[in-house]
C-alpha cells in the first residue's frame, strides 16, 4: 500500500483508509483482508494505518494526514498524536453510516492535506523497534494452516495465530502480508493490481507486489502479475476477463508459477 515511497518524500498521507479489524463503528473495518481478526506489531494491536506508517517511517517519512470515518481518524490520532485528520463519515455499523457529500469531503481533505504539509516537520516518522515481532490472528484455523505453509518457520501460537520475529520491520511486514494475501487468491491479485496501476500507468518498470513482479508494458496499458500456482492464475484470469476491458492471456511454466498479462484499457 506504500509502493513507491522513499526518502525523497517530505510526508505521507493516507486517503480513504479504513479502521482496523474489529473497530466498533468502523465502516468496512478490516486489516489487510477480511481473513485477519487481529494483528500486533511488537505486542501492540495495529491496523493498516500503523503498518503503512511504519513503512514510510523506515525511509524517514512521517505520516501527517489521514482521511477516514470517525473511528478510523480516532485510530490514526492515537497512533500518531498531532497528525491531521479529515472525518468524511460516521459509522453506525460495518455497512451503514452517515456520509458527507463529496462537495463537503473534498474541501475537508484538501484543507487537512494543506495543514499536514505545513506541519510535516513537527511530526516524527513512525519507527518500530527492531528486531520486529508480528503476530497475525486469523478468523479460521484453516487460514492459519495455509499461512503456515507459505512462510518460513512461523511460530504457531494457537489454532488461529501465527507469529514471527524478524531482523527488520520491512521483513516483518512481508510476514504480515504474504500469508494473508496468498490466502485470498484472486482478491489479493487484484488488490495488488489496483495498488500499482495508477502509479505505474506511465512508467515501464518492474515492481514487486503481493504475488511477485508486476510489470507495466511499454504501451502503458498492460500489467503483469505472477501467481504462486496455476490454479490461482486461472482464477485470476477468469476474474480479469469478467471485470476488465481488454485482452487477458495466461502463461504457465513448470507447473508451479504462472503469470497473467492484462492488456488494453484497465479501467481501474
């Protein structure tokens, strides 16, 4: 979710983020995917905002603004005291709430972003202690079973939970995302494509995403995503054909790793 960030940036802003999984009053609250019940970084329960703030912080970039619902903004303010927030809605439940009209939310977000830029030097980057320990509690035991097969030497805390300690925060976030992202198959692949598409649309260079390298083809309209299994690739190709305008091709190699190339107007 922080693809492209490096030390050249003055600050980071998260627009339209959701509160962490299990947040009361959080509209569509989740952490990475719907399969995660809870996640901890160094013993502190953390959501996507905390994970993203830590990635930016490894490059010395402070998180200075978040736009979300009231619950998400409260989470962000607790995570980083003093950051700017733009509350665009108030949740009454996971799928219901009172939303402001875009004519109101756009000025709110713009004003918060302006304040955040002006105050960027006042807010310290988020840096987690290293070595870093990540614990992921899944909703179901079989999801933890799958995650345990996709990472090296995880600690199985209980039927639902995996834990790992890593030398760097960067390695720890890989542990948090990889078993979760591969578990969700098509959802993970398209999350990866959506995250990269806007930034990469005019850049013909490879990037690493949830499933492996994503390559923007020279015409500016093609993306390539590698999957860990042919079955995942086939599911993703079928989904791509149904939801994206343009041609879809599927390549299989060695019976283990497959890639899907998406050409034409991506419509993301």
